[in-house]
C-alpha cells in the first residue's frame, strides 16, 4: 500500500503512468492496445519524431493477422490498401529443375486446418501509421514522439520507470518494444547472442506481374534467396505493387552502384520474367534500401517490473517472414498474462511476467530453428543442404497434408516440438532416398557419400539444438 500511495503521488505530479511502452512501432502500438483496459494510463515513448527511415518487415502471417484483428486494427489496415497474401510460392533454381526435377510449389494458408486463409503485406511505414492512428483514438493511451529513453529507474532491484531526455517517467510496469538493437535490452541487463548473417537489398516493384498473384515468392539459385511479395491490394488491371528482398553476402561491396551491378549480373537471371521487368526498372532508378540481417537470441525477456516484446527479444533471418508474427504473438501472450493484474502489485506482476516468458520461448524456439534451417537449406551451400532442399520440394509436392503441416510451422500456427521433429525427420528421410538414387549433387558413389555425410551432420546439429531446447524447457510439447 505504501508503494502504491507513493506512485499515486507521482501520478498527481503528471510524470507517471501505469505502463510505459518504449517504442512506437508495430510492437509498441500493439502492446499498448493489448494492455489497455480502460483504466490503465499507458504512455508510449517513441524516440523518432518522423517515420522510421530504415527498411523493416512487411509480411504478416495469418496468426499475426488474428492478433491485429483482436486488437481492432484489421479494418483500418484493410481500408488502407494492405494486400491479402494467400500463401507462398517456392521457385527452385534452373539447375535443381534439371538435375532432380524440382517443381515450383504453392503453399497456401487455406490448407492449414483452423487457420485464417490469408496474411497481410503492407509497406512498413504505412503499417505503423495506421496503428498509431488507432492508438491515438484510444482513451488513456498517450504517444510522445521525440522522447528518447536514456536509462531505467530502479528501486531495490526493481524497474520503476525510465529516464528520458525530458526527465523521469515513473511506472510500475515498463515494456521495451524498441527493436532488434534494443537499447532497453542492454539497460535492463539482458544478455544476447548476436550474429550478422547477410544483407538485404529491398526494391519497390511497381506494376509487378508476380507469377502467382497474392503469393509471397521465394526464388532460388542465386547466392542467397530472393523474396518477392505484394504490399498493396492489386489495381483494377490486376497488377500488383510488390517488394523484392534480395539476400546479399557479407563480403560484397555495399556501395549502391556495386550492389545494383551485382543484382543485375547474379540475381536477375533467377527471377521470373514479370518480376525481372519490374526489378530492372527499380534498379535503373536506383531505388534500393539496404538492411543487415541478424540472428539475435536471448534466454530471458523479463526482469522485475519490465519485459521485452518483439525484436527486442531477438530475431532470425527474414526469409521466413516470422518477425512481425512473433512480435504479435508476444503481444497477445503479454496481454493475457497481465489481464486483470494490478500493476501496482509487484508479486502479481512478477507471476504474470514469468508466465509470459515461459509461453514466449515455448513458441519462439521452433520458429528460430525453422528460420535458420530454411535459410541454410535454400541457400544450398553444401551437399547436405542441397539434399535437404530436394527432400523439401518432394515432401511438399507429395500431398496437401504435407504442405499444410510445413506451413503450420512456418506461419506460427503450430509450435510444438513433436510437430517440428516429425517434419524435419520426414524431410531428411526423403532427402536420403533422393541421394541414394543419385538425384541430387554428384550421382557418383563419392558424391552420394558426401551428401549422406552432410545430411547426417545437419541432422545431428538440428537435433542437438532441439535437445537443448528440451533441457531448457523452452519447447511446447
């Protein structure tokens, strides 16, 4: 009671909230809406005054769209012209088509039992603008832009607020939604393991004729995969505004002219003619945005009085487009954990945060494994990866049930350990048969042996990661 009375005194001075959310992007706006109950005063602190100049994620799987719908954002996003994305199209390389007969494969969301049949694609800046408009309309939520957090305020090892460039804001609950390079993560003392993987060159494709309208496309055959997806509802003539995200090696020269030259020479030959036309036009106009691709892992996302949400907890390579869906899942779990909780009761808050952290990592570990594995396999960097790639295409083309199980994992509809293990081991089995028949890599005895050794090595590596997750209790069973 003394603590609550003290904080009530701060409230009367106008420099306190019930919940402070650091970061006003997707995660921050969604978190504020999830925690708003009509009584809590929620303050969003956003360091930038204008739009974020950096390229960010734009694809949201159906699981994430469900959360946006529950929070009341979906009608406005639909009205703003967001594209409905009905699934993915995986396009094998010309070499894989020739050697092993790989065929392009459609992975529709509608095959997933119980899933919404579409996700969303939308320019990230437009997404954030729509979400902020929705937040502005909600009572008891305030957004302060240009408010940069410089430190956290603690009392007896508990976070009780933040220090900003404009002064101290006290709150019994602080939520950090400030992205993958989260300053709050460092200030809260939460350790991370970070690895720079590659770079992305993102190009806006106007009037783009995607091979399969309404699908995200993954083109293979270059150094890294090329992801192309719609970001606006199709025009009257059926043409789509799309984005191409091109995976580039770390060691390449990163000047704009050098990147454009590399894309023309080494990536354009691997995309469909309709996409190539729009991409070539974007390159002619020099319209590229660059972003670094990181794998960032954490084992904790809470401390007494504070929690991380979304990319602040970590991230994977963007190939699987799981980043925003994971963030929205975090939002939903945190909202559920704190539903009805008096944020001025430290013990109740701590119990809720422990519940959130456990649920968060049970969900996200399978996503991290899948993102890492698919990126490695789609790049096809060695005999083992190419063998698994062939097995994946054969598995997907075997039946709708196969595609549905894989897409349930990819989209976040499914996150249990047995499901991940079943899918991975089934693909490895099919890959092994392809290797033995000489359908992938070198069809010689030596080539088959190298492929089998590579398959075994990758299987041991992935199963080792699963075993670690089981020991840590971070996989849902």
